[in-house]
């Protein structure tokens, strides 16, 4: 499917805007002190963990080891 010149120009404008906003965000980030960056990173990570059920353990290997013990394949 061919892309029209107006579509191409539209997406180029979107790309230019995104490049500028990313450059501004990067400049703001680099203007922070290392302590401020670390604090911000800690806060974002903590908040993200809360919002994604970070305390849930889908990868808990307990059942795997219990089964291995029951079959005599694992003896810690």
C-alpha cells in the first residue's frame, strides 16, 4: 500500500515533535544531581512495582521443588 506525501509529512511532524520532547526530557533529567536522579529512579521503581503487583510471585519455584522431593529427585 503506497504512502501519500501528506501521510509521510504528517508522521514526520509527529516524529519531530517526539524527538524534541525526548530531548527536553533528557535535558531535564541530566540537569538533576546524581542524588536527585537516584531518588527519582527509586520512587518510579517503587510506584511501578505497586502498580504491577510486584509482590506477586508467578515464578515461585516451591511447587517444582516439592514435586522433585516427592519423586525422590531432590534432597536438599
